[in-house]
């Protein structure tokens, strides 16, 4: 009897002890490289063994003014030492300061700003605001689009793999990019709430919409009372050599969504809203959006962009880089504007990408199986552009 009792106790002890040793793990949805960055400065990243990498990816187009810019670090640190966060139930003059600076820098001083936290959230709110405005239910998006992972944003993303059954309720019509006839036929019924389009398609492969298409799209949206939403989350904030990519077409969308480069790594996003939209108390809201730290980060980014003329730099270095890449015969096509560049190869690029990363120590982005996405910080120098070209030429 005693032996049975002790054996039972032993089993219970082992089970309980085993349970307490469980360690929470990260939900494993990302394929990751075996590289651990521990430090970064400007356009360079250093891993834990001190190996230096060139950053031609910008952590997915996020790093705009360069890693750990001293003015950015100082501004955020100072803010954190004063007050880091309070909700939108109090006055936050930093929001007004940022809005004023953003209006001037972007060429939209007459628009209003609503701040949130991620690209998807900005698009989600834009689609919602459009529907509040015109009370229609349908949305038009384009083939190969990417607009984020939240409910409506993922529904207007042209990839069924990202959508769960609960995302499929919003009625969305996907049309071919640059097909104005298809757009006109769909919008003439006047039952479409909004059209959402990227300034330059990023994940779709760095595809630039034709300026005439954007002009005609803008006109037909206006005629039919459809809200035009320009997703400038990846293509905006100076990346293409103008503040927004759509400014190459000279149009003025109804809502413009921003994120990524806006905070240089600090999670902050927003939408610029045309004057015809009325702000209705309670229709939109957020806990974290526009908090003190987010504003400080976003202000620092705009100040550095202005002081260091980073939009002009993106135009200049981007033009140079695109010109040089076009001379490399192994590259089938070079697309993009400024420092948002796609390089398409005839063959799959998996091995080439690995050679660039592990051999030449360069971070790049890819999309699909054949296209590289180059999204370096806007502060990229000609010297580092040349260094990139030299290392790329070694492996193509
Ligand atoms: C054009 C575009 N829109 C929206 C998003 C979603 O942004 P986030 O991942 O911050 O939600 C992305 C992200 O890659 C994007 O490239």
C-alpha cells in the first residue's frame, strides 16, 4: 500500500514539475534568417558577431532617415523623459505640431490628419471613413494589391491566402491595374464607396501605375462620388523622390494613408483627409494613435528629412541607381522610382538573394520568385550605392 502511495506521489510530482517547465514560445508565422542584428547606424546593420551588413531593405521600407539617427534618438529620449504616453482624452499639442509640419512637407496643408499605429489600421480607417461619408458598401481594388492584414484591409488585398472566412463579407471588385475602361464601367453604377490603390505596388512587384491612368481614375471617382484612397504606406514619405508617389501624376486623392517611413521604426501611421470629410465625434478612435512618443518620432523624422534634403536625395541617388542597374545585362527589367526599385530576373532569385545576404552581406527584399525589392534608407549615399553595385555585379 505504501509503495503504491509513493509511486502515485512520484507520478504527480513529475507531471506537475513537467508542466511548470513549459516556456511560452513565439507563434511561428515568419520564416527567419539566422542573423541577429544588435546594432545599426545609417544604412548599416551589425550582427552579434560584429559582421557589417548593407541595408537595402530598410526593414521592409520602414527606415527612412537611417538607423539610430542621433537627432531622432535624442528627440524620442527627451520626450520619454517628459511624458511618453497619454490617451486622446487630453490635449496633445505635439499632434498639432506634427500635422502642421506634415501638411507643409507633403503639399497637403488643407487636409486633416488622423493618427493610428500600423499601415493596415490606416487603410482600415480610410475604407471605413469613405463608407461613413457616402454610405455605400462596395470597394474597388486592383490585381496584385497589398493593403495589410486587418479585416477590410486584407479583404482588399489580392491574395486569398491571407484571408480567413470572416474577412470575406465586404464586397470587393478586383480590377486590372491601368485598365481605366474596367474602372469606369464599375464606378458608373454609383454603388462603389471607395477605390483603394497603392502609389506604386510594392508586394505586387514594384509596379508603377501609369500617370494618365491615375488622372482618369481621379476624375471618374470625383464624377461618381467615389472616394479615392491612395495607399502611400510603402511608396510615400519621400521614398520615390517626391513626398508621395501619386504626385508624379499631379492628382489629389480624397484620403492618403501613411505608415512605414513616417516613424523610421517607431510604430505610427495615419491618414490625410481631404476637407470635404466631416469629423464626427466617436466615428473613429484609437487608444495608442498619436501618443506623445509617436508624435516625437514622427516630428524628428520630418525635421531630419528637411534638414538633410532626403526627398531630393532619394530622387538623385535613385535615378543614379536605376540607371546603373539598367546597364546590368543579367537583369531582365528594372522598375520603380527613387529608392523604391524592383529588379526582375528571368530565373528564380532564391540563390542570388542568399549569395547577396550571406556572401556579400547585403539585406534586400524580394517579392514572388523573380523580383528583388530595393528599399534602402532615403539617406543612402552615392558611395554606398556604388558599393552595392560592385557587390551585386560579383554575384549576378
Ligand atoms: C502598400 C502597403 N499597404 C499596407 C501595408 C500594411 O502595413 P502594416 O504591416 O504596417 O499593417 C503594407 C505593408 O507592407 C504595404 O506595403
